[in-house]
């Protein structure tokens, strides 16, 4: 990774394509695939974007999980004021935030950091800079640490299969009073799975002042190194559609772990999964359901499939009205920006950090 991200040209390319610049919808492709007029397809795409059913297309910066190999889930007791929400919106380490009620906690945060040292320094800076109240006025936070290198499933578009089942059963899907018919769904399905998206190589090469041949070569290397994934449109809430229930589960799997992993890799309810070592729990799953009752049924079926294999579990339900902030690009873009800044001003690299070449 160091070689790829120590190159200014690569970083400039990443800063553009991971922000969606020069990444366009390929209306001609979608029109031909779906056998619909180009203008009809264009109107449906604009409607999907305007109603925030999906986000505009980008090249996902998968390298951020290598640059930030530490994922942290924090349960916190912090007053939800405008200042708090502004901090959540602006902080480059906070991937997602949810209102949350468990014991003395009222806030759930999902963060990404380089290492535990960086997390602790970041955490200390919050009270020092007045971004959160001091310990004397609130209940101490509780943090759980997970390695992104132990990720076993990364499929943010997995729930599209569930939506298709709903469409076939009911004839339509409704998102916040927005009706999704078969054509709009088929367009959305293509886009979230990375079909019908193109890179405007001419505009990008012109903007960066490099040849198209060099541009294509560098992007291919970035794809081969899994620094980026093929361009796609994400759901605004990343894990699944914005009106769905997100379930964050820590599970104890006692036996048949290989079978369990094979099962969840195929399960469209699971979009994100990790092997972990947190007390008695050894798996962390991010799951999507239409209703809480659907998860209870799913959990019951899972227990029947893996009889005497599953032990304890810790489950957090996140409903749409609990979401405070979700910014998929913020964390990724901060990695690229910091790396570019260090190349411009290497003297600003922190001298106490043994990983000077890391972001």
C-alpha cells in the first residue's frame, strides 16, 4: 500500500474518482440492457438520485480499510446538541452515528483509526478541545475494537436481493413515499451492483494533465491492488436501504464455524461481517431487515440451522429514526487528503509515530 499511496499521481486520481468526479451514469448501456428509451432511463436515474434512494456513482476507496485497520464501536453518554451533531458531521474518523439507548448510553458511533494509540490520542483531544463534555459530567464511554483485516464479507449491495423478493411479492417498493416500480428497481439494481457506470477518461486526463494511456494504467493497478473497487452507486446508509432496520450482532459460534461463514457469505441480509475476539463473541455481523420482527424470525431460523452451535449474542437494533450521521466518503477522502498533505509537507509528519509512511 505504501508504494501505491506514496505516489502523487495516484493520490490525485483517487481524490477525483473516489469523490465521483468524472464518474458518470452510462445511460446508453442501461438503455440497451433494459430495452428502454434513453430519456426514460435518464429520468428514472435522476429521480432515484433526487429522492436519495441511492448515492451518485463513485469508485469506492477500499484501501481505507488498510490505511485504517482498526474499527471502533463506541457506546457513549453525550448530550445530543447541535454542537455534537456538527462534530459528528465534520470529524474525519466517524463513519456512522446513531441515537442509542442502553443503560447510561445514548449514542453509538462507528469509527476508523490507524491503531489504538491514534484512537486514544484522538479520544483525549475531544475533551481537551471541548467537543464533548468532560468525564466529570457524564458516564464514561465503552469502546470495542475490531480489525478490518478480519473482514470476511463486504457486500453493501447484498440487500438488493431482499428488495427484489419484496417487489415480486407486492408489485412495488415504497421508500419514504417514493414508489419504486420494476423499471426503477432494475435500474437501481444495475447501479448498486456496478453496472451502467463509466469513467469519463477524457475529462479526467484533461483535469489531471496526464495521458489517457497512463491514466488507464494507473487505475488498473489501483483496481488490481484493491485500493479501489469498480465504480458503483451505494445506498445512502451504506449497509442497506435507508428505510431498513440495521441490526448489529455480536455472536458466539461454538461449532461448525466454516459452515457458518459459508452461510452468512451467501445470506443477503448480511452486508458486512468480521471475525472478532471480544469476550465470548467471535463474529460481528451487520444485517439488514425490513422490520425488527423479520430479524427475530431470521435469528430463530439460524438457530435451527446450526443446532447447538450458537451461544450468546449481543444485538443492537438501529431503526431509520435513530440515524444521526452517515458519510461514506468522509473517512476515505480524509485518508487521501492527509496523504497528499504529507507528500507536500513531509516535515509535518508526527515524529512520535513509528508508522511514518502510513496515513
